């Protein structure tokens, strides 16, 4: 075993909230064998194994009494190519946005709406990451994972992953699977998703009448950069709450009280509300308590102004949840994983 095990390692540099917590034990995996070695080492140490990707969907509320395994594997390859449809595979440790940029440079379309999302390839299926009208499930072609219950390396297809809104098999069976590599089905002829209003508006403002996939990526990057804080400048984990699904009757009642309610029908009597609108309407946008706050430009993003602890971020989130439930009768669900 060639693992380098560090003890009492600060995780501040490995989570985008920049929360200062320590791992009792820490190591990195460059390949599948290192993952297996880390599992064995965790058993030897008698501690759980916590998988860490880019740390962009994580709230650390204290020190972590575990062996933290940071997925650091690299590699991108074409698996299938019929001239139009291409299956591209990336190792779990590949940073997400550079992977998107690489796929676009190859002339492949499908991931452009998911540009500039922080994190790693291996973490993307866990949340069924989505933005601007596209989710991972829409371009998913399968993945390879280690099943910790059986010790087997398994292949999981779209159906097996049970994707839902910011949800998947991997969230419902937390800790069972370690994702090793992911495959995506992309196209050489772009089938652009331009339904998102600000995306169309940005393209129009820049005089782009016949956009390419690269144009869409540039638009998404510009919109995200304008609305969302850079984690390297201001600690955050992106959208902190899921957009809630509510019954049609509740949405109708809210629309009577708030004609400007932002809501989207999902069929089957359900409506998706914009969590950011609810939080902003309740007056939380720009709120700050110590170094924990709500971003001044995007109410859906909680931020660390420097020295906030994970407990302080979580307490602020709980206060917002309570207020939204009392005002609107809507329960907000936290999107990042709380450790």
C-alpha cells in the first residue's frame, strides 16, 4: 500500500465554504487501487471513510473523526463514437468545469448549460447536478462505482441511478457507492437548451442569433459569474436550498397573496417554487450575522465572510427555514451535505 496518510489535516482548502475543520486522517486516491487501499486503512484505523470531491457541496460543522479520502484521479477518454453520438468517460477526480471545456473543445455538445459549476465529475451524479434547463440525467451514459457492501466494482446505468430533482440512488444509499468514473452521451450536432430566460436574453444582448454550444457556455459562465460569488473570493457552496415542490393548491393560494410569485408547473398537481424568490421576499437577501450571511445579489446562496463556522452557517439556514415555513407554509430543504 502506497497511500500517504496525514493526521489532523485541515480541510479548509478542500471545501468551497472555506470552513476550518480538521480530518482525523486524510489521504488522496489517484486510482482504483488507492480507493481499495483507503478502505482497508479505514478498517485498520477503526474509523469511517468519508469521500471528498471538490468540497463544493459540503458544510463541515466540526472536526471529522474519519479517514477523509479525496478523489484525485485523472483521465478523459472517448469510449464510443459513431460520428454523431459520442460517449466520453472521465475519472471521478476530474474537475467539472475543465471537463466541460474539454468536451466543448472536442466539438461535443450537451454539457454547455452545466458550465462553471464547481466540484468534480464523480460528485456530479450524486446530486444529479442541474442548471439552466439541463441535468446530469439528460446526458448520462453510465458510471463505474465500487460497491462497499459487496466489495465489487459495478456498472450502473441511468435507470439504476434513480435520478430525481437534486437526488439519486447515491443520496438515498449514502456511503454505499464510491463513484470511480462517469460516462456522458454527447452530440456533435448541438441540440441547444435555451428555454431559460436570462440565457436567451444574454445571447440576444450580444447579438448572437445562431448560437453554438460554446456561445451557450460563455453565456452561462457570464450569468453565473454575475449572480454567484466566486468561492475563491467569498466562501460558499452555491445554491443552499432546493427549489421546493408544492401542491398546486398551495401555489394558487400563494399567488393570490403574491401575484409576482415565481412558480413552474411540474404536472401531476405539483408546482416548483423558486426558493430564492421566497427567501428574498422574506427579507433575507443581504442579511449578515457575524461572518455568516446571505449573498447580497443572490438570496439562494449562503456565504462565509471569513471566519464563520459550519455551525453558524447551519444556524442561519435553520432560521431561514423556520421563517419561510411560517410565512409561506413551505419547507425548504438544504441542498449541501451537512457533515
